[in-house]
């Protein structure tokens, strides 16, 4: 099954550079009335703050690059700004509007609501992931969910931001769900995410979180792209080939390591690296699909018998620009193992493998 994970539409990830910056601003409602206690955060990261009693905020240590800056408050429609850091300004002001939509009644789930419970489990598998421990990764306000389904599509909506606790990786995630859709061939969802690190109970739990974060990182799209720009694909466990487009939807169940190159176009990462901007943004001259295996993990049902490893296909959908940390824009469609990531395995965008 193909899964598309879109934290929000086709916006780019933020980009890392050495120098850090400060963002300031305010959050008000109509009539310029200050909103104290509003959340302001860089979407998809652990970087965030709250407004003071006057509705003002200040965020330090923001890396250079492109960001999605979000302001939210219960009872108001969240707003997002696409910003450049550094840019023409470092001050950003938000004016929020009250959320007038009718909130769903608080649902009391019990044995009499078996249909909703079944639908919620289906949503969990698509949103959180197919393989996870429910005691460690769970939605604390499941009553805000509602579902519709027919023979062709299953959809989910949330009347309030979802609160997700991930005791496997050590994060609490606030997720503004915009859209969730599941068909026989595709699962996709869009929204805004804010990460908060949990406090470990002891040193043992902290070590476990670090191990699990590294495990979630290894073999991921972020790991692959960082290895790509470092010219260390094979050293990091990746075997990758450009795939001739005519084979994209007609893959043979033969050998992944196609010795006669009928299906593949061999490449070297350095040959696909183009212009590098002053902020560290790397342009890739990559225009056709790429198929990949990560040979440091094994799977029980491999696509190719000579490569019993997690298998993925990456398809460029527009200009690709990444950073040395492996952050990338949503111009890459993922199929296979890399596309199966759910909230249980999702790391914040500012995760650094050198400091897990």
C-alpha cells in the first residue's frame, strides 16, 4: 500500500544553517485584543513558545532557512505563515479568528458504539502506524474524532487538535488534522504538528528513547538524503539506482541488483548535486524515479529475493532542494517502506542524529 504523509500540503521543510536567529511578534484577535497563552511554533519541530499576558512572543535559536510559523489557540482557527530566515523582517504578527464551526459532542465510547470503535481502530492503523504498542503510543482525546465511510473511501475529522503521547520515542505531539483519507490503495493525511519532548523518568528510559529514535531514523527518507549529500549511500547501508520510468508501474519480481542494467541507470550522488545556496540549500538534478533498499534491516516478504531488505521508490514531483541534515521539500512521492511512516515513528524536523 502506498501512503503519503503530508504535515501540510506541499510546503518545504525548514533548512538548517550554523547561525541562529530570534523571531518576535504578537497574537491578537479581531479588534487587536491580545491573546495570552497562545502557542507559536515552527511546524513539525520542537521549537515553540507561548505568548505573554500582552500577546507577545519571542523565539530564540531559530535556524536559517524556510519555515512554517504557526499560531494557535483553543477556540480559534490556527494560522500559518511561510517565512524566510533571515528575511526582510524577524517580526511576525497574527490575527486569529474564532472557530465558529459546531464542535462535535464529546463522545462516550462504550460497548454500544462498536461501529465508532472499529472506525477509530482503522484510523489508528493509518495515522499512527501498522505496528506499534498501544500502551506506548496513543491519542489522549480520542473523543474528538468522527468518521465517514463508504465502499470506496474512509475519512476522518477531528473537532479539536489531537494530543498524541509517544512514550516509545519520548514526545508529545499536538496535531491539527486537516484531512485524513484511506482507500484500498492509498492512505494520506495532512495537518500541522508541534512536538514537545517528554521528561524521562530515569536514565534507563532516556537511553531507550535515544535508541528508539536512532532506529526510527535509520533507513528513513531523512537518513537517505543526508547520506546522499554526504556521498555515503553504501557506507550508510543504502543501495540505490535510478529507475527507468517505463518500469515504474511494471516492476518485475526478478532481481533488484539488475546486472544487465535493463531496468536501472547507475549513478553517483555527486553527479546529481547541483547549485548550493548561501543558506546551505542543495539543489538535486534528479528527475526520474529511484529505487532503494536499506540493507541493514531485513523483511520477511521482500519484493526481490536477492534483496531481502526494506524497499522503497522515490519519485520527484518538482524541484528538489535539501540540506546536509536531510531535510527536504514535499516534492518527493514515496512508495514502499519509506512511505509507511506513521505518527508512531515520526521524528521532529529538528531531530539531529548526532544528538538523539
